[in-house]
C-alpha cells in the first residue's frame, strides 16, 4: 500500500491561484494544521484591527458554579475534557460540584465530542469516580454518528443525513476509514457497512488521526508516519475527485491537552479544501460553501447533539458549560442558551493567561469565518476559572 508522494500528483487548480489560497496537503495539518481552510474573501487582520472589529459583548466573570446567575437554570449541558476531567482524573472540586447541583434538582447532561460510543464513556467515567446516575443523559458524537450510519437517527431524537439515507437506499454501503485504531472496523460493520479501498468507497468515516483502514490493510501513523501522511493525502485526492461524502464523528480539531495534536475535525477541514480545489471554477461549479455539504460533522457545535439533549424543551432554561470557544460556546450561542466558559482547565488557558479573556474572544471573532462559527460573533455569557462550586 506504499504510495509515492502526491505533492507532484495533486493538480494545481486555477482557483488556488485566483484566491491566493494554498494547495491543500494532508500532511499540512500534522504540522500545526497549516492547511486550515480559509475563505478567499477573508483578509488577514492585525491584532489591533481584529480587536476593534470583533465587537464582542463583555464577559461576566463569576467566582464559581454556585453563582446565582448560573443556578437560575434548570438544565446543565456539560462538556467533559477541560471541564470535568483531564482524561486521567477529575479536576479538583468537580465531583463535589456535581453533588451540589444534583441536590438542587438540576438536570445534568454530558455532551461529548468523543468518537466513542456511550458504553465506552460510561466505563471511563466510572473509573474516574463519577456516578452515572447523576446524569440525565450522556451523549457522544460517536453514538449519534453510529445511528446516522444505520439511518436510524430519529431513534435518538435527531434527523438522518440525507446523503447517507440515499446511499443506504441504493445499497451503497462501502466505507473508507480514517481511524483512531480503537475498534474502527467493528464500529462500521455493526452499523451495516463494509470497509473498502478509497477507489470503491461510497463514504469516508473520520474517527481519528492514527490509522487508515480500507478493510484489507491498516496503516498506522505510529508505525510509519511518512507512509501514513502519504496515503492520507493520496486518499483525499482520489475521494475529492469522486466527490465522496465524509462523516466526521468528532468535530474537535486539536486534542485538548498540551500536545495540541490534530483531531478528526482537522481532517474534515482539510478534505473540504480538497473538494473545493478539485471542483471550483474553471474546472467545475463548486463553491466553498457547497464543498461543506459533502462533510457532515457530528457533535458540538452542530444541531443534532442539542436536538437530543433538549428534546424540544426551552433552551433559555439551559446553560452550556465548556472550555472551547469553537465548539462549546459557539454551540450554546447558536441554540440560544446561556454559556459558561471554563478557562484554567481548558484549551484556551495559556492564551487567556497571556492576553486576557476579552482579547482571546475578540481574536476568535475576528477570524470566525474559518471556524465553526462561520462568520458569526461568539461570546460566552459568563466565565469561571474552573468547574467548581
């Protein structure tokens, strides 16, 4: 399965030249995600211009979760990593905070962008010392994506993806997987799909950034990183030419830890760029916005997770508590619920220490066209240092 580098094979499209956009490379996002999608009309702004143009609302800093502004809400939507735990242990005071909220009759729902199924998350939470009975629901991107692959999303309370529905109706169920290396094949097979080479695949599933699986060969980034990136790039090129849709089962773009390694959301962004540069004028009629319709991301900040979490209830009575502006706060703003930005245990901690809360939010908003906010201004209602009482 060893392939030559695609840097000589990838066609240099005129739209790249006209928009002054970089030719995408799959290897790009392994180096700080150089290939991040940028809209051609977005200009680069200085930090002072960015701050002046963002016009973000003022963020109210609170002492903790016990603040009346937070406790007036009935439903608490909780991110996990960066709020509740660090992957190894709960953050200080988190278990006590959950107990206090439950004693006050609050409904707690976990919203996780993990590609794993709910059962796996429950096992992890119990190992970390959490009581599963404290949570009204535990919703993972991996679970929602699995029901989409089965064309059974209404069973969870959200809508199917029409593209997958049509594929299943036409008996087209061959899938190519960018995987985590953790049960990728069984995940797809249990949903009724067969793994296949990219030349035959009807769908790409992006579950992780560690393996590439075509049902015959598994290429591991750990075993041979050069081969991994070469095959990823070649696969994206072939898929983009064929307009193969992609399901991203975790929209996060970087790991929420010190490594900041790429996550499946980065694959989705890069693949959009491959699609657009393969089919934009003069070779085709595809716009950047149209390229986005071929990539379905499941999880915060996208609608499905909130449809399931709120199941028709009043979003104004809910509050989203998370550490990431692009997923947690963007999603909360989009559905009209209050938002709490957790800083010191979260992904923006270093930036906030260096620049302050407002400058970090203003910087995000100045470039929101290249985030999941898609040009909209995002601001948390409240901020706390930690998820503590």
